C-alpha cells in the first residue's frame, strides 16, 4: 500500500531534510521526492552563500535555505541547463545567478519547449572557464567540461574544502552520455574519457570529493580514476549491459517524473526514460562503483566523425 504524501501541507522545515557533507556545505533533500530527482547543494562563504542547482523540486527552495540553512545573501550557480537543475532559478530572480553562456541560451529554448521548467524572468551572470566566484574566504573555480552529458556543463572547484561540483557529468548512479547528441555531434566514450583526464589534470590534487546532484553526494575523488578506467574498458571492447534503465523508475508514488503512480510501462509518460530503457544501442557499463550509460555505436571519435 503506497500513499502520496501532501508535502505542501507540511511546514517548510518539514518539506526538506539537510545533510552537512563538509563544513559550511549542505546537501538538501526534498521530502519525499522522486529518488531520481537532483539535490541542491548550499556552499557558504564568509560573505555569501551559493545554491548550486536550484532544481525542479516543487517546494520553495529559497524559503527553506533562508529560514533553515543560512542568513548570508544568496547567489545561485547552475551546473548545466537541464530543467531539473534550473527550474527554480525563478525563485532567486533578484540574486546574482551564475551560469555558462550555453546554459543561458538553452534555458531560453526551454522557455518554448517546456515552459514549466523555465518560469520567471532574470538576468544571469555569464561565466566562462577560469572565472572565479568569490563567496568571501571561499572561492569556486569555473571549469568548462566539453559537453558529453550537456553542452552547457560547467564544473566548479571549491578552493577551501576540496569539493568538486560536477552536475550530471559525473555521478554515482549513472552518467548519461548516450541518450542525446551534443552540438558538435562528437559525444562518445573517447571524448568523455578525455574530458575526465583533462579534469583530473586541472584539479591537480585540489579536490577530495565529488558532489553530484543525483544519486548520492559526496563521492570519493578516487572514483574519477575508476570512471576513467570504466571508459578505457569500454574502449578495449568490454561491452556494457543491455538493461540500462533503473527498474524502479516511475514506481515511486511521490515521483513527479511519472505521475500518476503506475507499474505499467505503457503508462510511463517520460518518453526519454522509455528510450533509455529499451533503446537498441543503449548500454550500461559498471566498474568499481562507477556507471556509464552510453550508446554502443558512439565509442570512439571515428564513430561519430562526419555523422
Ligand atoms: Fe542533466
């Protein structure tokens, strides 16, 4: 017996839980949310606090942060354009909101394709590779990631506590790099491997943990090496599994990705999830706690050149 909980009837402090993952560094869990939903991080400096990925949780993220987490003036930071990470930016319309130029461009496109994911009006602060966001006694270095999960991706390195905020380019459940094609039509395992190697070189020992919005944060920085190995195993011919979808997707009665509650695949409304689960070329490769969902026809640069 599963019942949906009316979260909106709860006081704001009961609509979320928060977990301290480093000093002055929180991850927020909307209560009770879809297990696949992203989680905002709150990074607190001496002068300001940053909400990294406002997410598409239905609840008032800003009210919770201001009431429960910090009294510092807020900024937001978007790891990439996808609506499940940026939909609540409208709640912070009067705050500085940092994002890449491609991220802003894609949010404008979302206003047309999926208006509920791009509500409100605000003017972002466009950042580029190498820029520094200063929170007072704590900075975030902006690191461009060459679009495997999303063309708009920017990774942020916390100078003080060694946290690497990766968005969806790195996470513990599955990194999705095969469910869409990037602008240069070159996303493939080889590019992802090269991105990770470049990221490792750039970070140069300054990070101790990875803080992704989905499926668990923080992760040990060692997983960066294991993910590189995962890519190299695929490139060496170790083919991933054909069953790539999360078996629980759509089964959570609290899910807002697949309402209403259903156990019938025909009723699942998120078409991309269906494609990911049943797509002929989709594969899942798991190695040492890392997992990549990729397209078996897009392994090497040579596979995608000229397509
Ligand atoms: Fe994403």
